[in-house]
C-alpha cells in the first residue's frame, strides 16, 4: 500500500535547539518528494522538492535530504517563527500521497 | 501574482442545503484537485482533474461533486451536506507538462461547518 509516514507527530524545541523531522514512504514510481509548511488555518506553502536519493536542498535554517525510503527535514538553530506544521508529500504516478505532518513548536 | 483562490473562506450551513465552493487558478495549470483536512487524518483527496472535462475520484469522493468546464475553475459541490463534511477544504493546482516542477500550489482554504 502506498503511504507516507511522518514522525514525530509533535516536537517542542527551545530556540536554537537543532533537530530533524522524518518522512518515510512506501510509494511506487516516485516522481518527487515535497516538503510544505502549514500555518494554522492556512494553505500549505511549498518549501522543497527532492527527486533522487542523495539530493539535498537548503533554505535559511531548513535543509531537506532524501534517501531511498525516507527524507529528513533538518532545522538548525530554530526560531519561534519556525513554529508550524511541516507536511511531507510524495508524488507517485499522478497521485500525491501526504503524511499527517509534524507540528513544530519553538519556545523562546 | 500566481495563486489559487477559493471562496468562501468560511461558511456555516445546515444539513441538506446545497452549497458550492469555488476554486480558480491563474497559472494555466492543467491539474486541479480538492482535499479535505481533518485533525489526525491529514490531507485526503476528494476529486481531481487532469484537464478540462476530465475528472476522477480521489480517496473520499462520497457526498461531493465537481466539474471542470474551464481550465481555470474547479468548483466543489455538496448537494446535500451532512455534519461529517465539516472540515477544512483546500483546492490545489499544478502543471502536468513534461519538465514541469509538479509542485502543488494550494489555496488559502475554506472552513466549512455543517450543523
């Protein structure tokens, strides 16, 4: 069965405390893995696309990496404004499969 | 500005009263889709459309209808809403052209409450 699993469900960090979010997937015909940020009551906002194992993308304090069966979103020295839910999605064929997200809270 | 626009953003209605949530995109995208988002369940696809006049069921199509008469518009219709359709709804679009980025662009969401 095609599915995407994110962990942990929730994460609380002190400001400046680095950590990683995990996205594992069992989707055939991978055409891309996508990370989104979602603020409460708003639409998901695109962060990164990764296409092949070994690929890495960076944006400010965020870095996304991809292996054959999982992706990590590394957050370095987070700030309170990084608090949000981070969604992982995998495109297999013409279908997007979404994880349930990791809710990140960064405490000042 | 490239965007997906949904209306209304908030709606409270009663069981059985037909309603339509509109969705429009200005990016000339072929693919459009509707999702619902519920706590603990994540984003679930309701219907999608690969192009004009082509629509297909997603994972949770029961109780919903869609149409794609124009490339830019993809309305979601609830013929007889029930309380279990209370949810946060998102419309999204992307290109399917070869070489395209495949990135789904989402609307701001429509929060629907059915009493």
